[in-house]
C-alpha cells in the first residue's frame, strides 16, 4: 500500500502526539502520591503506547 505525503505527514504528527502523551503519563505515574493513581497513569501511558505502535506499524 502506497502512503501519500499528506498521509505520511499526518501519521508523523500523530506519532509525535502519542509519544508526548506516553511520556507525560509516565511522568505523572512517577510523581503520583498513591499506588491507585500511579497504576491508572501507567495504564493510560500503555494505551497511548499501543496507539503509537499501531500507527508506526502503518509505516512498514
């Protein structure tokens, strides 16, 4: 499947946004005051990592 320049640009933008969200939620998890909040932030980080991985797989 051929990806257009516009699609590639959009995927790159989304990859950057998902990567930023992964890092933000990891930081929030590291600074959480309770295990419950820490676990929730890590779950959200993993969800965004999954989004990142799915988008990245479209480039291969």
